[in-house]
C-alpha cells in the first residue's frame, strides 16, 4: 500500500490529461525548456564577465586630496 503501482500512475496521468489537456501541457513544457535555456545563457554570460580583465585601480591625486582637506572651514559659518 505504501508504493504506487503502474495502475495508479496510469490513472494519475489520465486525470492530469483530462484536466489540463494535451495542448496546455506541451505549451507548459515549452515554456520550461525556454526558461532552462535562458538560465544556461545567463550562467555563460556570468562566466564570460568574470573572465574579463579587471579594471585598473583608480588612484587619488595627492594634490587634490590636500586642497580639499584645507577647505575644512566651508559650511562652518555661524548664523
């Protein structure tokens, strides 16, 4: 009683086909296949972006940093 026999599976498949019809199931399976293809394509795109050269590290010019540090009094006016 714990396992399903072949007759149980045949009845289940017949009920599913009667409820959903043959056309809806094939459309659903086509949508699932397109989703899987899109997922695989997305995974390949992620792999190719990871293999690209990393961007060079941007550095801050020390002269620009000292000029902004000297202007620390901006905005400290008392009203």
